[in-house]
C-alpha cells in the first residue's frame, strides 16, 4: 500500500520533522500508521509506541514520550508525541476510540 494515499500532508510533515527528530524513522512510522489506517473505521487514536527515554528527551517542543497516530476516515491526519501520564481517553484525544498497536 502506498502510504501517501492515506496520509495528510500534515501527518507527513510531522513524520519527517518531529518524529525524525525523536530519533525514529519518520518514513517507517508513517508507513505503519498508514497500514493501520487502512484497517480501521471511524476516528481512532493509535498508540504506536512508548519511547524508552525520559519525557522531554526527544523534541524540544514536546515533553511527550508516547507516539500517537490520529486516524480519521482511513487517513492518518497527524502523528504526535504525548506524555504517558496524560489521559488516553477518546474524549481527550477527540476520537471515537483508542487502541494500541500490537507488534506482529
């Protein structure tokens, strides 16, 4: 599947800037999120991974250590770093449901 077909330019920008600055492969993260986007319905927040370093070690504009993908209508609309102590409820993430990515 071509990840650019179900990702927004905003999500691509986040992957190639902030996520890459966190030391992860922005392209791989975006491809994984796009794969999930093709498999879920509605608006979903997906916890992609929890980073091992302390909060704030990754990106000077964020103190988050969890990588989240927000998916709406089969499209990745954004990727973000979020603190692990913030509530991960649908109402807080403005989605219908929250899920955790499972390793294959």
